[in-house]
C-alpha cells in the first residue's frame, strides 16, 4: 500500500468516530426537540378537558416539578447504567432501604421521651446529617455489591439487580421490625418527622438537587474521559476492554452512581411523606426510571443517550401521568402502569425504526405473526376504549383499528412485493 493510500485510510478511520459522534448528537437533538413539542401538545390536549392548569398554574407547576425532580434524581443514575450497557432494576428497593436506614438512624440517635420511647421529632441537625450519610452509604454498598456480582461472579445485570429488587425491600421490612423491637415498639413503618429533616420536603430542594445532579452527570458523560469510556463500554464491551479500558471499574462507577442517586431520592421521598414504609414506598419506581431513560433517548442496547434527553424524558413522563390524572380523575392511578408501558414500547419502537438504514422500510406485520398480532392490538385498544367510553364505543374502536392495521399490512406487503420484483 502506498503512503498516500495509507494516509487516506488513516484519515478516513480517524474521521469515523467524529462522524458517529455528530450523528449521535444530531439524533439526540431531534429527540429532545420532539420531547419538548410532545410536552406542549400534552398540555394543550389536557386543557381541552380540564382547565386546572389555567386556574392554578403555580400549584400545578410546583407539583409537576417536584414529582419530576424526585423521579429524575434516580432516573439519571439508571440512565448512566443503561448507557454503559447494563440495567438496574433495584432503584425502587434501594429507595426503600436507604429511606428506612435514614429514619432508623434518627430514631436510634434520638433522645428518650417521657414514655420511655425515642422522641425523633427534634434530633438536631447533626443527627439528621448522620442519617443522610448513612443512607448514602447504603447506596454505595449496594452499588458495590451489584458491580461485584456482575464483574466477579459473572451474573447478568438483570439477575443481579432483580435479586436486589426482591431482597432489599424484604430486608427493609425486617430491619425496621428488628430495630424498633429493640427500642421498645416493634413496627414495620418508621416515622421521620424531625423538624429539621422536614425542611427537605420543600419542592424547590428536590428540584435544586435534580438540576445539580443533572449538571454533574452531563459533565461526567460529555466532558470527561470516563464519560467517553462509559459510552464505549455500552457500545462494545469487548472492544473497550481490548483498547485498555478498565471495564470493571467503569461498571462499579455506573452502578454506584445509580444506587447513590436512588439513596438521595429515598431520603427526599421519606422527608416528603414523613414515614419509611417498605410496603408502599417506591413500588414499581425502578420501571418508571427505566421508562424515563428510554423515552429520553437511551438505547437498552447501550452506548446511546444524553443527559438532557433523559431529563426531558422524565418531565414528559410526569406531565403525561399528571395529564391522565386530570382527565380521568377517579381511578387515574390504575392507568399509570398501562401508560408507562405504552410509552416505553413506543419509544423503543421509534428508536429501532429510526436506526433503520435510509431507503429501507420495516415490515410491521410480517407473515403469519402479523396476522395474529393485528387482532390482538385491535382487541387491546378496543378494551381500553370500552373501559373509558362504554361497550359500543369499544366495539367501534376495535373495528376501526382492525381495518386500519389490515390496510397497513396490505400496503406494506404490496410495497415489499414491488421491491422484490424490481430486484429481479
């Protein structure tokens, strides 16, 4: 090979990472613009059915920002794990165990009241700081445990964090019972109503923490070598290892960030509600964090996603949930899981379609599987319409969806046959 040819090849190879980065940045910007537009559209649609946003804008803004901040704090950690090629299913349980340890620490160090039981209503700022430090230490230890199980024991991240999802909540229950039993009043839920600690329930504190953590995560992922290595780890772990990147240390960092951010959220959630109850606190929150990351542009295959997109994804998710609560009102909580699941499927499907090579059309309902899927989707949409609007509307909706999907299948099949005939 000539020197000119070798130099040209090196120039092309060196330009590929820059082009890939620009392509990824362009996709992320488009995703963030789309999310911003979607948030505005959801607000406008909500105003058609409910004027509460106009009548009480300040209260609604505070509520949405508070809930967005609380979810966003640990969604940022989950997003970093997803970008690095892993998954963390333990966020909700880490919130529970960290919040419980925080409340228990204040109770153990509280002075004894007249009834002989600890009086944790005024333990002082030093004890509150120790309690928060204990909660953060729990997050650090859980993240280290996850990294050890994944890198040394070689457990899949799904299995390692699933074990924590199930086990840590149970551990919080029995820990609360054991400590309160030794203090003279056994109970599963532990109150955290110290007057100093209650300051953390203010909505602007959670928002400030969310913005600070978002800024720090953005700097880590976009302005440091470690951030570039995390992207490389998620893109191709074997290639990253062959390039000399210390993948084990990076996994430890990603999972500890995820667990510590969940611990921070746990402290704020306990301050907000005033009690650490493992039976009800943060149930299913880990799925909301993953959903927010995916909606924000993170790929579950790893290596893709930006922090601003995740923050917008959290806001979009909370706005949609709040919109449903205002439109449906009675029993709106029953629809939350359905909405989150739908948004996750929609976001992942959109990302997959967007990654298709230009000029190629993806078959949505190919072959026999397509014929089976079409009536299932029509039935599902019809059932939702029936629940909301009655039997007649449900049947009409199912019929319309069925006809529409059959038409889509027919058009795509005809287009595919035309492409095959042109290739011949």
